[in-house]
C-alpha cells in the first residue's frame, strides 16, 4: 500500500520505527503533529524515489505551489497545509528540503567531498530538524543550530546503513575524496567480494562517515535542554535509538554489505533507559553555545549563521 493512503501514525509506524517508538513520550497533540510532519516528509521522499506515480513531477509541482502560495495544487500539500500554517513552517526550509530530494533525481548521484555531503544531509534531514523545532515549540536560534546537527547526524547514519541499497539506485553518498572513483556498480560488485581492496576502502569510508555522525550527534544532544522535558525525553530517545544503528555497524566492523542493521525491542528499551537517565542532568547543565565550525560547509543555507 502506498504511504499516501496511510494515516500519519500508520506511516510513522511503518517507515520510521525509531521515531514511532519515541513519539509516545511527546503527548497526544504534539505526537500527532510530529507524525503529520513525518508523514508529509515521507511522502515527498517517496515522490522523489518514484515510489508514487508521477512522483518527481508532483514534487516539482509542490515546490512551485509553495512559492506561489497555492496549497490546493496537490492533495498531499493540501492535507499538510493546516499544520504548515498553524506551525508557521519557514518557506525557505521547506524549499531546501524539496531541493535536496530533487537533487537525488540525477541519473547517477555521486558526492564529491565532505562539504557536498553535509549540504545534502542538511537539505534532506537538517531541514526536518528545523521544522520539528516548530512542532516542539522551540524557537531559540541556538537550539535550531543543534537541531540541524541532529538531523545531519541521523542522515549520515542512514547513509552508512544503506550503502548497498543506495548503490542499487545509482547513488554513492560516500565522498569521492574518501573512496576515489568507485562507482555504484562497483559497490554492488564488491558486496560479493567483501575481502577485496575496494570493499575495504568502502568499509573505511563507512567508518569515517559514522565518526563524522558522532560529532553531529554530540552537538545535537547539546540542544536537548532547550526543549520542554517531554520533548527532550522523546527526541533524546529517538536520537539514541537511531544512533544505535551506527553503533551496531561499528561493532560488526562496518559490514555495509550484509543488509540493514535493525534495532530490537530490547535494544530500544535499553537505549530509552539511557536517554531518560540523561534527564537528570537537565537542570544542572549550562547552555552550550553552538560550534559554528560544524556549519562551515553550510553557509548560505536557511538558519545557518
């Protein structure tokens, strides 16, 4: 069944297991609004990947409609419009998100360097962190910088998890400066030869990717105390559970070719306990200024100073 025919909560449960797990801690209203935001972003992603009929064309149409203020141009946008207006989502952030998804429509997606990787991660995930700030009623500029970083960290984890799956779609998000000119086709072939020199280069690149993700997770976590306690707990749990994907990859020597890492219910419970225990430091922790060096490659993008 298409995600377009699912309720927001059904879409979240099916496609965002970590976030669905964490949503229960937000409360009814905020949890529903978070699910609506996730479901809309998921639909945009499905359109970009061609999982919905005429998806890329609809995505272009939605982008134009947002700029024109015509929310009736597409049924997905029309359904999202009440939340978009109630939360006053920034138009430049929504456009940046769509631009990132449209960038994936190239016949072959090859990321050149770390700067391009981080700008891509900002567009498809850092933007979602910014939009989620509105849902969580958090408008502190410094907190938004940390929200961008948490989104980027999760996207880097996502890329590490899906190296082979992305290659099968003609995409290589591991930067050329790390891998050399390894093509998506070569990545697919290397999955059958995991001891080859080329496969080991990919392994090392996944390791570097997860090390980069750790820096952004750390920065993202420094913004939790700007949230109300329920939002803090929920986002901390989502971050801890999603980060666990990378932890499991690292524990298995970055075996990108053996399929997706999945966190068990028991693992989610352990991660949740660790995240909740961090709430004890909430009142003693001083506010952290954002490390602007993390955003050097993001200059010119919305809410990046």
